């Protein structure tokens, strides 16, 4: 970058990259439509202000151009406003304008915002300010009748206990008759049991039961996996039934695994958080977004979860590779990395932070140790340093560049296009890889080249 | 939980067996301690499961791949790398579709981007290689440029992923697998033992560098090759064809396979100094003459009466395709294979222009002109091409002979880029765009100013005439890719929606404005692409 660009950078922070903008897109169609609008052609009077407002007029099919304005400086993430009728959020015009801005080819000049953009921004900031003061005043106020809340919690605990007891009975019946017989019983049995657990207000148990139903059809070795999952479910039931006798941390873990909502009441940790990875998993009911953060000063890794109902994208979006200053509070439970995002002090910006890495052997040990706090844990987040992706029969492994140990890749990681990006990035040389390490193997999510270079998303 | 002391090694297998069969049929191992059998089994299994998971150890490292060869080229500037990611994300099948509106067609810009990046000598970002290879897999026309840009690491990747094998075959010179011209032993071994595709790649690679060495290599095994293979190998001699090849090609005229004979004859006739060309010139001269006894000197034609063994040996196909007279068929082949320089001497020292302008008796003109066109293209003769093309502004009927658009496009290929652009600009100025598509396709990119100006003017005229822009979508698409980005400023005025005229097609003005906007946007994008790569 040259000349005026440097000036821009110092005034309004570093512009985002196209990938970071596209990561905001709610779906693939928007990503594509937005890319097409990321060129000067349809735009006029586009500009950006020192305060982090970007605006422009986009010519659509009608006679009047759409007015698009974005607030990129808002610490709670970018905010958008567009006069188009689209219900996508952000719409393709907002994405296109951000791309144009990110492309930095001079078509979004620094200027005074026009009235229509200025009005929105001012209104928005005023409302945000009001909200901040009101919530500040109300917090600690009316949180309902504590006695009634206690009784509600008690009733729910009784229902869960009844559910767990019933589930224990079903597991016993299953093992009395043998898993081979369960293969014939099929999915229906599990669906019904899962529904009973939903009635018992134990969504965590319900989800585990539903997963049991898929195991008999999951290919060779299914009896082993089914027994493992049945046994861990049994362990969770027993943990719940005896939660009074467990240490506090473990009891909290059991409560959250069973599906009781916790609140992120850990002390807020202010740090410079790097977004390590963001990825979605979806089933028919729900899209779950996982965002891994790494605190540059605390060295902590935290997991943010965000949900979107039935096909809608989750609201929280934090592009991989950016870092921001914010407070993060953890949820209760031993070994739990889940946290909630509190106040944000800066907008996400590109950062050169990289998490420190460990060897494959250390990563495996780290998962083993984490099971001590949470035996139901499938994987732990780990950064591997100096590993080489290497083919191993039909599969791949991440092999220690300075040793003779390697972590096999998980089944799901082998079929993803990200695998080839990782292999290409490495070219047979060591790379740094962040991912999830567990009993399924290692699932790479983000990689960095050995030398200088940006993070490459693999998910 | 019952805590048990370390169970025997096969304890887990035993637990799985019991679980499969059921505790009713098989008692659980270990102490039940007053619990029901299934509960005791679940207790033991839970302990074992957590124990097994906690004890997960890394595996032995498999053999690591050899590191990819280093890519000495400088990396892409960051903006150019982002642009590449964007262009590759626009692959067909990556979602979306429908009407294009004013947005540029990014995929169509990829070839140009690759050509520019290659011209700048920049290295591909490694993480973009999978998308680049996937794109090249689907589009064979992109492969040479994509693979050149992708560099050594793409070949390294292609050896690991069967989907990308094409890169190993298609790589220039066959990739790192192929021996260099100095490795005589490896060349010989690969030539004798390699697969057909490898051998073709080897021969083509050597031919491009040392034409004689390739021919000599081919001669070592010529007699034992299968006919289809001989044909393919012979075809690869087209590159770097020279008079050195004549003795070999002369021998191939007696080949057992007719296709091989025909190809050998074709190659020989492209060598104006060859004995075959001289023989053909003699035969053709016997058929074509100027009759000076008429009022105006006129070309008279006496087509051959038979296709004798000598003609057949020299590659003349004796059997005419259905619907063609065999005598005119033979004549066409003779004239096509005759060195064009021979005609001036034969026809009274006239220049190509004068010859083409002579009247031809008995309706032979079409046949003769078509044969001269083929000869001019085959021999790459710009003088004759110029004469046959005539003036670009001449109307079709008054043009020199019935030279079709396809023939004109081929003839233009023998002229240098500047002359070509000028001729096509003249053609468009006189005839408009409706027939220009094929001719524009042979012009050098970006279009020369005169040509670009002619195209923009013609589009403007078409708009004012009130037709719809999609009648010109082919030319528009070409213009988006080929017009010089410098024209963008001139085009800006055309992007406004004009007042609807009475005789115009309804709504055409809006569509034209959209089409021009897309054109301007695409040109700007191309300018930005170039800027990014050169910064």
C-alpha cells in the first residue's frame, strides 16, 4: 500500500480484507452477490469518515439508488442500514460496499458523510448511549422474586432427576438385551427416548440420546462407539443423581452437560482477543456457531457460542485473524472453555498475534488431562507448532517436524476442502496449526506459514 | 463408580462382547458388588472409556512428503492476492447465478488476470492453489496459464491428489517428471518405456527446444510405432518445422497409413522450398493460365482429369466428399499445396493483388480463391492474405471473391497485430458489429485504440438504432475482456439511461445503460487488477 492509503490507515484504522468482509455474509448466495457489487461500477458518492462510517449509493434495478451505510467502528460489531427491501442481513449492498472499501482502490474516498448517513449514525450512537446508561441503572435491580425462582429451579431439578432415572432404566434394559438387538430396533427407539428427555427439561441428555441413534449406522466399529457413548451417558446420569457429593467444579460441569442453562458469571477478563477460528455446524433445528478466541495477554483460549434458528445465520460474527480489545466472562464448570462476550472496547482489526504452539505429543497429553475435569469432553483446542501434514494411507496426519510423533486427522477433517489448503500452505514444510484435538483425532481449523504470513482459514 | 484395579489388556474387548450379546446371555466380568449386571457393565465401560481416551497417544509419524521445490518468484502484493481469491470464489457452481445486471463476470477475467500475473513473474499464494487447480480442472482453456502461475508447488500437490493429475500431464514440458534435454539416458528410457501421453509430452517438449533432436528421437522407433501413434507423433513436428525435416517427411509419404501420408504431405507443402511443393506447383501450373486472347486478360482453369499415383503419393486425396466434383476437388488440393510465390511467375509477373483482381472464366473463381486462402494461411503469407482480404470497407459482394468470414479470420491471423486491428476497425466502421464477432476474436488484446474506438462507436450506433443490447452480447462480452481500460472514461457518458425514442424497442435504453455500466465496471476492474499486480 502506498501514498494516501497510509494516511487513511492512521486516521481510521486498518481496512479489512475481502475475506474478513465476506465472512460477514449470511450465506453463500449473499457472498456471491456481494462480491459482484464489490466494484466501483454501480456505486456513486461512496465515502468513509474518520469515525468509521462507510456509505454509498448503489444503483439497483429501480430508478432510485439504494442508500447503504455501515458503521464499522462500533465496538459491538459492524452495524448496517440499507434502503433495499432485502431481508438478508447484512444485505449484498452492505457487503459490496465493504468490499469496495476493503479493496481500497480510491473509490471510497474520505469525506463528510451526507445527511442521510449522518442522521442514521447519530441516531444509532445516541440510542447505544441511552441503552448503556439504562442497563447500568437497572442492573442489580429487579431480577424477579428469588423465592419463586428457587422453587422453579427445584421443580426443574426434580424433572431432570426423574428423566435421568428413566434413562438409566432404558440403558440397563438395552445392555440386558444386548447392543446387537438395538441395531434392529433402529432410530425410533432413540427418538422417543430423546423426546422423553426434552419433556424432562434435560436438553443435554436429549442431544446425547439422539446421537446414540445414529451410531449403529455409522460403519465398522459401531459397537465400540455405542458402548462408549452409552457408558458416558450413564456416567452423566450418575453424576446428576449424585451431584451433591461431587466437588463444586465437577458438579457445575455435570449441570451444564445435562443442559441446565448457566450464566457466564465468571469475572470479566479484559484482553486483546485474537479470533482463532469461526465455524458453523447445522442440523434441521439449529445452526451453532463456534468462535475460538485467544487472549494475547492472558494466554487463555475461550469459546463463544452463538445460535441461529432454522436456517438463519447466528448473529455473532467475528472474522478469523482479527483481534479486538474486550471483556470475556466464562461459564461455570470445571474445564469449561465456554465464555460470553462482554463489552467490546475496539473494533476488530488485523493483528500479527499468533498463539504459542505445542508438539503433537503435548497436545495429546493436554486432551488426556482435560478429561480429568470433564470426562465428557470430545476435544480440546490446541495450537501445534512445527508440524508437517503428511499422507498416511487413506488418511492424513500432522507430524512433528522435530520428532517422530504425529496426530492423525479426524474423519471429518479428511473430507474438507480445508485439508488441501493446509497441505498447499505447508508444501512439505512445517506450519503452525490451530485446531481441536480429541479422541476422534485432530481437526485443523486455522494455519499459519512457518515464516511471516497471514492466518489461513481451514474450516 | 466402582474403582477397579487395572484390568487385563483385553478387558475392553470383553466388555464390548458382553454389551453386544447382552448381560442376560453373558455375565459381566469383574465384581458386580451388589449391583445389577447391566449397571455394573456400564460402570466398568465408563471407567474404561475415559481411561482409553485419556491415554490416547500420538501415532508414529508416517513418511513425510518431500518438500515442494522452492518458488523463487516474488509473492503477490496483498491486494492482488485478495483479488485472486475473489475471482476464484466466482467459480460456476459456487452458488448464485441468474441475470448479470451491471456486475462484471469475474470468472471471465481470470484468464487475463493469470496472463498478467505470469507476465509480472509473480508467485501464487500457496493457500489459493487448491481453488486454482480445481478451476483449471474444469476449464482446459485455462490450464496452461493457471499451471504456469501455480508453479512447482501445484505439481507437488498434484502428485498427492488424484483429482489434479491433469496438472502432471499438462504441465509445460510435462512437469518436473520429464528429463531435461541433457539427460540422454532418461530421455531414451522414457521414450522407450513411457506411456503414450508421457511420450507425446516428451516429444513435444524436446521439439520446442531442439527440433532436430525430437525428430531424431522419433526416427529411432518410427518403424515399430502403431499407425495412430505415428500420426500423433508426426503432428507434434508442426512446431519448429524446417527444411531439415524434409527427408524424413518425404519417407513418411510412403507410409502404410493414409492419414500419416496425408499429414506428411501437408507438412511438406508448408515448406515452400520442398520437392513436394515444387511437384505440386508443376501440377497446378498445368491447370491454371492467363488467356491473353480475350478482351480482358482472364484466368482459365483446366482441372486435372485424373488423380494419378504420383499425386496420390504427394497427399492428394483421390475421393471427393459427397456433393463435390472430383476434378475441382483435386484442383483445390493442388493449388492449396503450391507455394504462392510460384503464381506470380506463372501468371505474367503479376502481384498477388493483380492476380486476385483478374476475372476467372467458367465459375472457377470461388474454388481458386478458397484454395489460395488455404495456401496463404498454411504458408503464413501476409502479402497474399492482404490481397485476398481486400479492402475492409468493400461490400461483401464486391469483395475479392467469395471469401467467407471464417476464411477472413484465418487470413487476418497471418498479418501482424497492428495491421489486423486496423483492418477489423475498418470492417466494423463500414459494416457494423453484426458480423464482426469472429474477426474480433483474432485481434490482439487489449484492442488497439483505433479498433476499440470503432467498436464503441458501433455499439453507440446500435443503441441509437433502438435494438436490444443482447443482440450484441457476444461483442459486449468480448469488449469487456478486450477493450483497453483506458476507454472507460470515454464510455462513462454512455452509461446514462437515454430518453426513450418512439421507434426504439421498449425498455432498450435501460438495458443499454446497464450493459454499458457493466462494460465500464469491468474495464475499471481490469485497470484495478493490473494496478494491484504491478504495485
